[in-house]
C-alpha cells in the first residue's frame, strides 16, 4: 500500500486536484486504471480530456491493449499510428487499421520495431502496404497469431515467403484479393505455418491446384478454408485438401466452376466434421454428389447452393434425411427445385428449433402450394422469395399471419408480356423491368 500511496501522491503533486474532486482523492490510482481498462478507444480519449490526472491514467499503455481505429475513424494518418506505437509498445496485443488507406510501409516498419508482442493485426484495405511491411512484421512480430492483409494489391509471393519464415505461430491468415499471390506463395506459408486453422484466399485468381495440394499436405489443423473465386481450383486439388484436412468445418468454394461431384464425394469421405459449405455458382454439381455428402457430413448447419442449376428435389430429400442440424439453406436460382422438394424439407424440419433461413430467389417452379406450408417450420426467421413468379402476394400474407416474427423478402415484377407471344409462364426479371 505504501508504494501505491507514494505513486498516487506523486501524481497529485504534479497535477493538483480541485478540492471537490473526491473521486480522485478517495479511489486509489490502481482502481481507476482498472475501471479504464474496460473502456474502448473513444471513451478513453474522452476521459483523457477530463483533467490532467485522468489524462495520465487514460493514456497509460496498459489501457491500450486492443485498439480498433476503424470503429470511429478511417482517415488515420501515419502520425497517429506512430504515436500509438510509441505509447503502447509492449502492451499492445490487437490493432485494427482496417480501411486506413493513409498507412504506408514506413509506418508499419516503425510499428513492427516498437510493438513486438502484437498478436492480432488487421490491415484490410491498407492499399499502400507492400512486401517490405510484411517482411518487417515477420522479423519483428514473431508472436503474430492473426494477420489480415486482404485487399493488398502490392503483396506478392515474396511477402508470403517472409511470413512463412518469421511468423510460424500464425493461426489465422487472410490474403483475400491479394491478386499478385500465386500458388508458390501459399506453398511457402503452408510449409512453415503448420498451426493454421483459418486460411482465407478469396479472389486470388492465380492460385491453382498446386496451392490446394500444399494446403492438403501441410495444414492438418485447418478448420476454415475460403477459396472463393479461385477459378483454377478443380477436383484434383480439392481431393488433396479433403484427404489432408480432416478437421475442416467451414469450406467456401463459391465461384470454383471446375469442381464436380468428385469433390463432394471426397468431402463426404474425409471431412465429416463439416458444418458450413458454400458452393454457389458451381454449376457442375449434381444430386449424386450431395447424396454422398449428406450420408456422411451429418453435422452440416449452413449450405449455399445458389446457381447450382443441375440439382433437383432429390438433393433436398437427401438433406432432409441426412442433415438434422441444418440451419440455413440457400437455393437461389436453382430452377429445377419444385414444391415437392420444399415439402420434403418441411416434413423433416418442422420439429427443428434451428432451421431459420431459407432462400428461394428465382425458383420459378416453387408455388403457393409449398409456400403456404412454410408456417410449419416454427423456427424459421427469414425466407427470400424474390422473383418467384408462381408465388402470390396472398400466399405470403397468409404465411406472415401464421408466423408473425418471420421476415419475408419478396419482389413482384410487373407481368409484362411482349406482343405477339403466348407464353403461359411469364418470367420478367427486375432489371429488365427497370431498363
């Protein structure tokens, strides 16, 4: 207690307090610091303006362990980050500079020298960052466990090589839309960062099956993998991923148009802990592939099948029979789905307390017959019916009456039919009507 009292008397002597400022006289400095530790950056800055005594306590480095500048300002200058690094030094554990486009290599290089104990660093959208910054981070910040470099146009395989050499404790890495990175860069990372549990490389169009093979051979701990719109990935690469990543729980392959039922069969065989699968725009997938998936991946909770145009009601029957924990299902633009498939889902999940989201946009064969029965899905919270030409307003009104908490998103395009045609099924999309 004596040490605490001396410290506090020193602060009060240096910054005299008004006689009516009881809180600072009664509460020990340590207790005020403890209270400040629960505040965010904005609240701390406000406290720093109350008085000189609070200014010293609020700006103490121990209060600045987790800083997210994006939460209140994105127009951050180098000067702000440099001051933050100087003040926090060894205290800082998390820093988010998401969207701070003014940050450059010089700033990050200084930061890496001062804040060596940083564990989580988010640089998404910091477009002036290059491989030089990444190399400095790998040299100075070896304790990094989470790193987000997404939307970095000047980050290449050289940066990946540096990361692999210096940041071997990485658990989470996001390189989405770093368009210069190729399979060689991913190989450097996977070979050295053996503890990765999340790898996000969305939109890295230069990646091919060599990258997928590197993931499968070196990332046995991987739980989440996002290869969305890596258009050169095919079944051979995904087979190696499935064989080498048995703990995979979340997989996104949306836009990977080369994959076929072989990938689904391999996932069903090797990745039985899978909970989320996104395969939007994978137009080669068919019912038989989902049969193999549903027979083994019984823990599936979220499935995105948008624009899987070859699947039919059989896929929904397989889901209803094999995936009891399903929570969200996207069937937008699956034009072969009919009422029979929807009724299979209703029959299976009517007693479920988890099935909450169903997206049926642009399913022209779905009619009032099945929509009016969706009320039996008592846990349903959102249904999307945009451009379902055979679903009427009256059916939606009846559904909303049965489930008052349900969000129904629907659009009814005007029934415009060109002159000289006699189509019994008119399908006019929103864009055409607007144009």
